[in-house]
């Protein structure tokens, strides 16, 4: 039997049996001791009662009356003088009774004492009560009870405990059966669900709604399945997009290479085709570089080396690098930056972020348009870097997806707009590794603003 329910049931059963056995033992011992103590107290009380009668009138008729009264009971009374001579008895004194009567008594209080209570070893238990008349001890009242009475009480108690034990055993087995199935049934469902996940079927439903740990585990498996399904779809889309992105420049390169190799081409035409080949190879190089960057991020091999820097110094270096491109595209670049603002960032990576965002803004801006970079303290302890353009803008429904890999708002113009479709994804990954956030705001026909929020002058 390798079933979890069986193993769990056996474990709980053994544990419960041990616990119940210990509890039953102590309970049985406590009840048995109480019953024995009750019998001995009643025996002593009965002897003291006879003693009280004899102390008032210690004569032959009273002695016989006491013996006669006790002859109808299950107990035995023997009354002796101080020399242990029998004065009256309810039954004949046998050897066992005589040995108890003649046992040494060091001192006896007026309340009497229990003489023998070893009920398991002897035939009788006994108590003795002294008879005092005018301050002098005139004799003793011995009370005896056959231990068969006590043994019968204990036997009855044992039978009751045995019956209770059998009932408890069956109830325990039933409870364990229900409990083990209650616990293992959802676990079995989860096992089957994970097996389906292993087979590639991500659409699993457990139909299990509880707020305990098992419910949370089931909910986690369902969420995991949904995430895996989403990742599976994203992977399909990503691979399809990558195939397209790689196939397009390769097709261009192959086609134009064939054309450029023709001997009939003029030098001017060959130069034009070679320029196209160069552009396509650069596009392919950029795509592969970005894919490599994302792969390193996915494998947590993307290292961030933070330094405390003045953000405007990085902005100025970016401006110097991008100035020729702005002139070529006839775009005006405006910078507004507080020179005192400091942040903890990786300068090289943050330089890459700004280049990607500005390049993205250039690709979506026409000639004679403006691009604005603004750095300010947006709220206490935080700075915001915003890059705005005057492009066509992004539809509201597209905004949540623009940071996804290979996502383009205008699919039909992807080649004309340039870029690999991975720039914003890389930006998002880098900023999140810095502990910041990046978000976009846009309005159709008015332009787009992409903002980065970082913690100022401290751990980001």
C-alpha cells in the first residue's frame, strides 16, 4: 500500500492508539483507586458506627446485637477485648481473619485505621476501630470485607473500560478514515493536476475552495497553471515574432546580396544595395544583441553595479552622443534637469536606458518635431525622468502592452519605424532591477511620455 491516505491513516491510528492507551491507563488507575478507597472508607465508617454504639453500652446484648446486624451484610464484624479474645462475631473466624486480628497494632487513633488493604494479594481487607469506655480501651471492632467484592468492582470497571475502548477504537478508525480522505482527496486532485501540467496541459481546474493551507496550495497550483499557460502563449508569440524579425533582415540581406553580385549593375546601384545590406546587418546585430541582453536577464546573469551619481551628468553624455542623430532627423532636443539631483544607479546601464527611450522617441517623431527630457523631484525622496515626444501617440488599450517583448503598436510600419521591438522590454527589466518603475502616458495625435521613477540618493 503506497497510497498517502493509507500511510496517513496508519500514522494517525498508531498515534491515537498510543494516546488513548495512556489516557485510558491513567483514567482506569484513578477510577480503580477511587473505588477501592471508597470501599475502605465505607468499611472504616461502618466499624466506627458499631464502635460508637458499643462505647455507649458495652455489654453482652449489645455485642450480640451488633454481630446480628452485620450477619445480614456482605461484610464481617469481629469484636475482641484488648487481649484479642473474640467477644462477638457475625461469622466464624477463619485462619485468614485470625491472622489479621492478631497482627501488631502500634497505635490506633479513635477514628480507627485501615489494617489491610492489599486486595490483590489477600482474601480480605480489614479496618480496626478502638472501643473506649471512660477513657480506657476496652476492645476493638474489626471490620472485614471479602476482596472478591473489590475484585468484582474492578472487573466491572474493566469491562466498562473495555467496552468504551472498543467503541473508541471504532470511532477512531472511522474518524481517521474520514480525516485522511478529507486531507488526501484534495492532495490527490493536486497530484493529478500537476501530472497534467507535466504533460503540457495548463488548463487545470481543481474545483476546491477553502481558506485553509490546502485551499491556499490548491489556489497556488491553479495560479501556477494560469501563469504557465500565459508563459506558454507568450513563448509561442515570442518565437513567432523572433522568427519573423530574423527572417526579414536575412531575406533582405540574401536578396540584396544576390542583386549586388550582378555584373550588370552600375557602381551607383551597387553602392545603394550595399548600403541597404549594411543597414539590415546592423538591424540584425542590434536584434541579436538585445536578445542576448534579455537572455542574461532571464538567467539572473545581468549584473547591476550601482554608484552614487549626478543624474544630469549621464543626461549630458547621452545628449552629446545623440546630437548627430537629432541633426540628421531635424529634431529639437530639450533638456530640463536639476544639477543637484543624485541617484544610486549603474551609470552604464542607465545610459543604455536613456539611449533606448530617446531612440524610441526619435523613431516615432517626424521631422521638425520636439523631444523633451525632464528630470525633477516628483515627491520627497523620489525623482522622475520623463522623455516626451510629439509623435502620433499610442491608443489607450495598447499602453499596458508596450513594455512586452517584440510588441509594436503599429505592426504594419514596423520596418519603417526601425528598432528591434525589444528596447522598451530591456528598459523595463533594467529599471526594475534598480528597484524603480517605468510607465507610459500617451494621447493620440499629441505624443507619448515615458517616465522612470527612482529613489533619490539611496538604495533603489
